[in-house]
């Protein structure tokens, strides 16, 4: 039987998704459902003096209005509000008190018999505020930069390592130097699905009294149940969080969001089922990728050997949580400069807390770094690809460990070949097509290959079908499909006979789905659970009369085509159905926990890599930029499903185009409010913006990262893309735009200044 | 417990002022996927909310409610429209087709009866999270009905009212052009 893993198979949830049968959090039908609509603060900092809800309450069909004034007593300590992705600090608590900490903060929930009524009544609420002056501008507050607090989150996001060598001196002595500042705006995830929670309240059906079944938009049902249980002091057994389909996450659903809190609060108080859905505008009140300012300085000898490297960055956070991400240290993973110094700071402003957003920190830092490397290549008069090869490293210099595998060289080779990089004329403005300037740029990408503990269950049922489950999520990543493949292969059962279930707190626990670790983490658990079932089947097989397996060991057998077989002679076999029958007609089940082999992993640096090649066309008159073609060549260990993995990389590349050229949450600092809080004004790519995108998966063998040898592909697709685009824009125009996104105004202004100064 | 307004109001706010009557519900008849249904709807109910909240046809998605994303695309008399930009009451005399009506799919979920575009979307992996997908497919049906798209570039341009945040655009274009190519050309 051919293996399923490694093949470009269609998604197992495809039919559900193309027929509209896939149900997302706001789409579960409940009898007598009430609708909640959130009211947001219109000031940025201060206090609610009075909140007038009387007009709203007069609307017929309004059931209740919750504000800080009538909020029930809830958990007191900050700790209860800390979810699994909470940064150090005190998490925001909706309706806690009269204090306003950021613009758009939820200050009331209107609950009504219909959505339309709740929305209307919300417009009748008037609020008197006591305003204080706020600070929301990163640039204006750079003097307040400080070191972030340390907490649980620091484990995954360590602060920069100590300096190595003597950067200042090495840089001073370097014959070739570059030093620039890079500015990125903030970005909101904007998954297509609006954030929603449907809380089904039931009474009397269970001994304990109340029962909450919560359909939540989340990247981790376990995170949601922990939060609800702690904050509302409801025992676990009375809560079930379900999330079979998630309409995009990108990090935004890693933390429980306002609507979950408010929907549970209303359901508990009203003893009714409640749904709260955010509007698109309200999704701009959630976390976001923070705005940053970075400085990168590189020094090299005239043959291109990098000797000195400096990278610092400041990022925005809220006044109440120290959100951080790893921005400035990636240079130590990519280049072997001996004299390095990294620094990373944050600035607390009157804004919501930022959140992890696709390749958090990675895409930010690598973009600046890889633009600086391109600048260095031009200073040296060297091909940017050659410069990267000159400074190739087999070790992560920050922790001085060898990579468990690193096929970046092969990524460069194959990507360059597919793209035709050798034909590039390095001279800026040397390529043109009528009135458009053509530019070719490249960059390197890197991301972590994480692996965390998880549990999974496998049940070989009496009808011969295999049911496998783990409380993980499929946010479009293909989890359903790849887990089905892994399970089918492990026990030699056709994929049609395997059902994988996820997104339900009744299932064995798995961590939040983020950081590209789900394939490795949950995949290893699924494999372990299926293997455990396999061992039980083996024991059953040995006990059968005249068993051909009586004298062999487990390592001598394999599972294929619905049978246990001898490896030496697969024709010697016992059908699985016979074994189930031998089990007294009972299902064979096993729950397994997969734990990373830290002893083995600790000795190696574990990362995914990519090489990105991009062509842009820039209209000389209008300054508009189009990415006409791009090749991303990826080394990410074993690829379980090249079809869904390719989609993830393409998605990441589209995000890279977006970050480089389109998206930015633009704030009016006078009001502290985001001005473009709609999909018409917040630009993300549409179909017409996306042209030829090509993905290459380079073969990479790795038996250290995890038992499956996979490294995850959710983030690596975006990481190198923005820098490659910015570098291509420079090649096309001769203009370095160091402030993202590269919009036409920036290009045109730079063009005019350059013309007038030359 | 029988909940009345009074039990939930804080005592300091007496409801002495008269209640505000809003739009009252009235019968609205919609023909969706060939089936006529009479609903009780307030006139301010959008077609999108009527489908999702009152008829439980949740295949049609809400991504913005402002005509900016295309997630709510349905076919009205075979033309694609944004269901969030029309009121249900305005569609009483029209034929509405939603994603649920595109395939003759039965409960057994056999994929053989899928619409060719649905099949092509699966084969070309033209989605990830699937949230924009029903809108994309309905929009693509409308696009083929219009008959203006001749090339992949035309498809890109004419499908640009449907945002896919997952960035599945290359797959979407491949899926649509594959169906376009296999169709007999009618001008
Ligand atoms: S929901 Fe109608 S266009 Fe976005
Ligand atoms: S598939 Fe997720 S938005 Fe299109």
C-alpha cells in the first residue's frame, strides 16, 4: 500500500467547506438564542463618568445591558485572567471598572432578542467621559523605551543574548559598513471570520445544575475553557468548548477575546443562550502586530565576510501587559559575524496589547535584517545571493549549536535556478518594460521548529474504522487532513476509514495551535496513539491459535492494507477485523502523550529556512508596485502533504506581499483611534494583486526535531517575502524605502527628492 | 425562571418613559434554492442575516456586513450580489441561490454531486480556512454566467470583490479557469 504521508492529497474537510456545511462559531443553531452587541469606548484614556443606558433599555425586545456598573462579581486576581498566551502583566478585563485604557475598549454589552435590536439599542447608549491625555505614537515616545518584564511567555520568546566580541570596534574597523533605520506600522490579523462565541446555556439536564457549551472562535479550545473556568469560577466539568472550524486565525485567536468573556457573562447572568459576534470594525480593537522601529548595522571586510552586526528594536505594547516577540536576534541564526550586539525594548502606550501575528517578530526582524544585507551587497558591489553564501553558517551563533538540519544552500540553488537569478543585471533601474521599471530582489527566511507535548486518542472501532482525536485546531492549516494521513499510515487503514476529530475540550488535550508547531506536536501524539493501538493489536494477534506472530517481536511487524503483517513476509497477515473480533468484539483504544525528547533536541538548533526570489514592476509615473512573480524555496523537514503545505506557503507569500506593499493600521494619534478600521480602508491583497507564486520544497531529512521529522510551514512563507520585495523595489527604482508598507506616496516622494537633490 | 425586563434593570433606573417600538416583524416570503419560505422579519433585516439567523442557512458568510469582502455573495436571479447590502424584504420576488443550493448533495455527503466549481475548488486546494469559500464559489458561478472572463487575468480582476485572507488566490484562479476551459464556449 502506498503511503499517504508525503502525497499531495485533497483536504478531508473539503466537501464541508465548499458546500457550506462547515459550521463556524457563530453558526450553531440554538433554541431561544439571545444576541449580544458590544459598545466600545470612543476615547482613548480616562474614565467613564456616566453611562446612560435608559434609552436603550426602553427598546422593546432588549433583555439586558451589562456595563461595569452592574457587572457581577468575578475572579479578583490577575492570575485568573491569564490565558496560555498571556504576556507578563495584568490582562485586560472587560467591564472591570470605569477606567478606559485604549480606544475601542468594550464598555457595555447590549443583549436582545434579535441581532438587529441589539445593534440598534447600542446606538442609543450615551457615555460621559472624563478624558485624560493619551500617548499612542511610537515615534513621539521613543525616549520611553525600556526592557520588558520577564514572565512565562519569556520561555518561548527569550530576550536577546549577551553581546559577543566587540561590535563597536569591529564596526569602526570594517572597510564596508551599512547602518539604517527601518520602520514598520502596526497590522491587524483580520481573519475573514468575525470573532464570535455562541454560549449554549442548559439547566437541569445535568446533576451539577448549569452547563455551558461554548462554540468559540479559537486556536485552542483548552485555552478558552481554562479562561472561562477561572474567570467565572465554573468547574471544568460544566463547560465544553467546541471549535470544529475556524475561519482563519493567524494568531488572533490564540488568546480568548472579548466576545467570549461577554457572551459567557451574559449567559450566566440571564440563564439563557447568548451569541456575541464582533463587527469588522470591532476586530480592530483586538490585538495586532505592534509597530516597530529597528536599527541594523552591518560591517564587512571587502571580500564580503561579515564581521560586525548590530540589531536593535523598539516595539509598542499596552500600559498593562508587556507583549514582546523575538525581533532582533535572527541575524545570529543566519550569519556568523563574530562581533554582535542585539537589543530589544518596548514602549507602553495607551493602546490594546499587541498579539502574535503570523511569524511574530520573525517577519519584522528578518525584514529589516535582510534589507540591510541587500544594502551591504550593493555597497560591496557583490551579488546579494553570493554575499549570503559567503556568510553561510551551519550553526546558530546565538546558542552555539549546530542545526539539526539546514538545507538553505539547496533552497538558494533551486530557487535561483527556477527564478532565473543568474540573468540578473545588478544595476538598479537597468530593467524595464515600457513605462514600468522591473526589479529582482531576494532574501532569506527563517523560523523556529517548535515541538510541544500533546495527547491524542486512537480507537479502532468494531466496524473496522479508526477514530482519532486531539483537542487541537484546524485554522485552515490542514490539521484534519495531515492527522488523518498519519493515522491511516500508522495502522495501515485507508484514509476513508479514518475519522480525525479536533476542536473539542472533551478530547485529549493539545496546546494552542500557533507558531507552526501543530504538525509536529499533534502529529507526534497521533502517531504515538496509533502505535499504542498497534501494540495492543499485536498482543491480540499473538494470542490467536496457531498465530504466525506468536514468536516475533513488535518490531518485526507492520500494518498495511487493514492487516497486521510480518515485515519479512507481508503476505503472512491477520486482518484487523479478526483481531477486533478476538477482542471480544470490543473496540481497541489507546490514549498517548507525546513529549519532546528534550535531551536529544537540546543539543541542536532547530529551524526552518527559505530562500525567496521576487520580481516587481513599478510604474514610473504612478509609483504603483506589483509583484509579478515570486519563488519561495523552503526547507522545512518532511512535508506531510505537499498540496496543503503549498497552500500555507502561498498564503504566507500573499501575507508578505501585503506587509510589504499594502497593509497598515493607521492611527490618528490625536484621537488614539485607528482610522482605517474596515476592509475597504485596511488594504489586504485581492485576487488582482496576486500573480505567479511558485513554491519549491527542498528535501530535508531530520530525525532530531520530532518523531515525524516535520518542522511546520505556517510561518516560514511570510518571513523572507517583504525584504525580497523591498529589495526588488530598490533594484527596479534605485530607491530604498525603509518604511513599510511601500506605498506609492513613499516611492513618489523619494523619487522627487532624489531628482531635486541630484 | 420567567425573565421580565424589570428583574434585570438596576433599581436606580425606573422605566417610567414609554417603551421604544422598533420595526415590527412582518411576513416576508423568500425563495431560496427553489424553496419558498415565509418568515417573520423586521424590514431592517438584511438578506444575509435573514439567511443566517432566520433560515439557518449559514453557508453564506458574514465577513464585514458592509459590502467590502464578498463573503456573503449569493446569486439573485443568477446574478451575484452581496447579501449584506440588500434587505430581505426587497427580495420577495426573486430566485435566491446560496452555496447550499449549488450541489444536489444529500446527507451521505457523497462528493459526486458537487457543482463543477465546488469539485474544482477541492482539487485545486482553493481555500484554507474555508470561510470565504462559499462566497468565492457563488461569485465564480456568477462570473461564469456573465461570460466576460476569457483569461486568467480577467478572472483575477473580476473575482477581486471576494477577499481571501488565507491568500488562496492562485488556487481560486486555477479552479475557475479549469472549469471555464472545460465548458463549451458560449458567446
Ligand atoms: S459580508 Fe457582505 S461583503 Fe462582506
Ligand atoms: S480560505 Fe480562509 S479566507 Fe479564504
